[in-house]
């Protein structure tokens, strides 16, 4: 029974996060994302949440650092061709 609740909470988190990506209201997006994070945290803090916590920690360590992403964005923006105004 506990496994079913954990699966339902994870499914709800995925659905809430997906819904937050399609919504235009920033406040509602934030609210949906907070609810999604809370449902994942409730699964992680349960007795059987250790494997999921280890997977999420590995994923977080795999993500690129913010400085590296910022440098890549700066490099990509500097390599864009200049926009020229059409002659009037």
C-alpha cells in the first residue's frame, strides 16, 4: 500500500511539473512547482525513498554548474550573426 502511495505521489509530481511548464501565469507556475517538489520530498523522506534520493543526488551532481552554463550562453550569443535593418 505504501508503494502505491509513493507511486501516486511521484506521478502527481510529474503531472504538476508538466502542467507548470504549459501555464502562462508565473505565480501559478511557482505554486505548481512547489507542490511537485513537496510531493517528491514526501516520497524521499519515507522509509523506501533512499534509492530515489540517491538517484536524484546523482542527477543533481551530473547537472552542469551555473557558471559553465552562463559561459556557454555568452559564447553562443556572441557568435550570433548581426541583424541588419532592411534599407528604407
